[in-house]
C-alpha cells in the first residue's frame, strides 16, 4: 500500500468524533437588550461558518454585569438571550433545535477592586452561544459507532479475481469481520459502492469476464451485498451501486481503485 495512502487512511480513521462545537459571544450596552449593529454583523459572520443542516443543538445563555437587582437582571439577561435566538433564526437556524435559552442574571465580580472595572463589566454584559454539529463526513477504514451520514468506509483487504466478481478466501474472512461490526452497530444503514480501475477512458466500467457484461463494478458491489444478506444483515439496511472508474481515490495506485466502499446513509433506527 502506498505510504501516503496509508497515512491518509490512518488519519481519517482516527480523527473526528461524532460532534463538533462552535461558540460565539455577543456583547451589549448597559441596560440594553438590543443588538448593536457591529455585533449583528458578527452574528451574521458566525452563522456563515455554520452548516445549518449539520446542527444538532443550540444553547444560549444571557448575562448581565454585577450592578442592579437580581429580578431586573434575570429579566434583562433573558431578553438578551431571546434577541440572539431570534437573530439566529432570521439567519437560517432551525427554531426546533434550540435546547437552552436562559437568562443567568448577574456575573458577580470576584474582586471589588478589580482593575479595568468597566472593561470587565462590558465583557459580562453578554450572551454566549454554543452550537453543536455533526462533524463533516470522512473516509474511514473500518465501521465504527459514531458514523454520520455520508461517511465512507473503505473495505480494506477485499479483493476480487482480476476482471471478475469472484472473492478470494482472505476477502471472505474480512467480510465476516464486517458482518460482526454491522451486527454490533445495527442502527447503521449503508450503500455498497463498487469501483474499478484501468479501463479505457471511453468506457466507464469494466467487463466481467464471466458474464461478458460491462458492469463489473456493479457485480462486485452486488457480490458483497449478497454475502452480507446471506450472513443475516437485513435487506432494508443496505443497497448497492457501481461507479466504474469514475471515482478514483486521489493519490492511490490502481489496485486500490479496484475497491468496494460503504456509504453511510442512516445512523439511527
């Protein structure tokens, strides 16, 4: 296996757990809950960084500085939190995924004689936003518990006879390991993708030398599908497709493009 390709699979196989989190703070004038124009611009920039389709939850906490009565500050901090919620909704965040919208009231000073008192107070008149998102889809070399939709799993050590969809004995052993993982993570649904290499550019797929049909990538994907089905993986969890030579792995040698992958299509029952 090419060293660069090994490193790629190692990195993608070990990074990126199920969720990532982005945070942002919005600052307010004294006794105000209106969003200042420059802060609104910052909110817009923050939302541009977010793939709204990947958001799983939004938590918003509002605060005030240490002055004033508790009741007043709780109400003010709650109003600030709600203003930020409305601004996020206006810029594409689904209102159904807000988990917490809460006013926390005053942030007390740890030291009454703190230096830069006004600067500290101005930082305490704020709303904190925490957005959790599914991580971006990645390429892995084994099935794992925390897949997200559109993750790809490169099936290592799955080999076919040249020009055919016949699996060798080593590949059967690997497929049995795959069956065990798929039984363990029974909530995963997937599409089996077959790929080939080395065909002329005028042809998108290779010929299966046994059937004489130019659909080798489909045949290989179906062979894996049928084996998993025989071993008890439910039909409703999986489909299969062939892509011929149209989706080569960047930087990989030809033999690694004679491959089968799983595309994760669903991650819950």
